[in-house]
């Protein structure tokens, strides 16, 4: 039966894991999910960062634990899920957010090393497979369905000279669709978030604030996104408000892709000579 709009966003009694959540977008997701009532496992490699996030969540009355995890290791990911089950008895939501690092270096394309390419794939594609596999195994065994959300990138939808990162993120969008197809019959929804230019923390100086304003002028929204703006989208995708949504990618970029802005910062000009 349909519930009220307010109730459809309520995550009380649910448990979520968010990887890469010591700072930036992952931290925004953690704080939003906890605010909506979920128990949250805060996971990242850097213990100091996840402990800081944990303290902030607890100070606001949220329920959470922090666990260090290298998501490029399937063993550590499996242990992360096991820790979640031991602490909270369930896992309903997996936000596989960890990733990053272009590893581009100064190599020409034809000289790009195997290990550099493998490192980028491990951090941005294989890690999501590990998270999705570990989470879905528990969700299927419990029979209560669940939600998996992968964080991709706007670079996946455009060409980019730092090719390894967008290649991995493009594969992640495809993996998301395949996972949705495979896991849908088990009541598990799988979607991806595709951020554009989004700041990962408040500016640390007036100069940085001015640089962000300048960088955002070619975006239709006329500004960069803020890290906390990922929170409401995270709640929507994790909650019953999106109960009929799966296999989709949600672009949150202020209209950058629609306007033709590429990851290299190129954008159409709009002066009289170009019309």
C-alpha cells in the first residue's frame, strides 16, 4: 500500500554501508542517511577521516560505526559486510562510493603501464563489483531485498585524456545496469550517481572561493555543486521513495553535460562570432 510522502523517505530501522565516506561526497551521504534514521557503517582507508565523520554523526544523534577498509581487496570488503551484520544484524543499503585517482602520469597512451591501468580499474570498477557481490549475497539470503548505489562520474560520458578513470567509471555504469537486471528478481534495486563538478569541502580561503565561482561560470547553474547536495539524492535512492527505480544513472552536475561541458573544462562559446 502507498504510504505518505514523508514516510517514503524514512530510513528508520535500515542499515547502510557507505564506502569512501571519510570526506566529501561519501561524508555527505553518511550524514544524510543517518539523519533519515538509518544505522550507518562509515568506511574508508583513512581511519582519522572516518573517526571524524563518526564523531559528527554521533554529535547529531545518529547511529553509526566506523570501519577501515581498502575496497580494492575483496577480503576486506567481505569483512566490512560481516562487521556490519555483527553490529546491526542486517544490511539494507550499500553505497559503493569509494574511488578516484587518475594515475595518468606523464606517459603517452602507447606507453601507459599495465600496473597503472590495473590500479585505476581496481579502485573504480572492481571495488564496486566486490561491494555489490558481498552486499547482494547477504540481501538475497535474508530475502528482504535491498538497495545498491554506485558512484560513477560525468567523465564516463565524455572523452577524456586521463582515459583510465573515465574508462573504469564507464564500465561501472554498465555494471550497474547489469546488476539491476540480475538482482531485480530478488527485490534488489541498483542505481548509480553521476556527479559533475562538485566541491568536496567548503573553500579553505577567499582565493579558493573565488576560483570556484570562476570555474562554475560555464555551468548552466552558474556555480559548482556543493558536497552536501549529494545527501538528498542519496536518501531518495536508498528509500522507498524510489521503489520503482532501478538500473538508472542520476546525473547531478548543474546541467554541465547538457551544456556540452567536457571534463577538460572545454565548453561552447556564446559570443556573436560563434552563433
